[in-house]
C-alpha cells in the first residue's frame, strides 16, 4: 500500500492510499481528482505531473521528461509519493 499526497490539484490537497497496480491518472480519477490527459498511452505528454517526493515506475513513456516530471497515465507509485500539477 502506497500513499499518494496530491498537492493542490484542482484546489485540493489530498492523500490517497493505493495498491500501486493502477496508473496515477486512474487513481486520481477514482478519487474525483481530474487532470489533463489525452492519449493515456504515454505518447502525448498531456498528463505530465511533478513528482515532489518518492519514486514511480513508468510503463510506456515516449515523451521526453524533465527532471521531476512523470506521466500520470503511465506511472505507478513505487514508494509513498507526493505529486503536483506542473506549474
Ligand atoms: S495522457 Fe498522453 S502521455 Fe499521458
């Protein structure tokens, strides 16, 4: 079980508790936290979030990411993490 601390997405700070078997995008949606996305396949970059703390595992990732960026549609938590929208 991992904790996802969500820092000010849609004006909310929340903590989610997840098993790590779904993408961060899906976990956020399951908790009514909506972020931008388009392809859901790691191609478009619409779902980029900032990883503030912790580690994630990416599955498909065809978008060049800067340091600290993750693709919400492809990343799953590998530890407790803290994320924020790109600002
Ligand atoms: S939704 Fe396209 S890369 Fe995540």
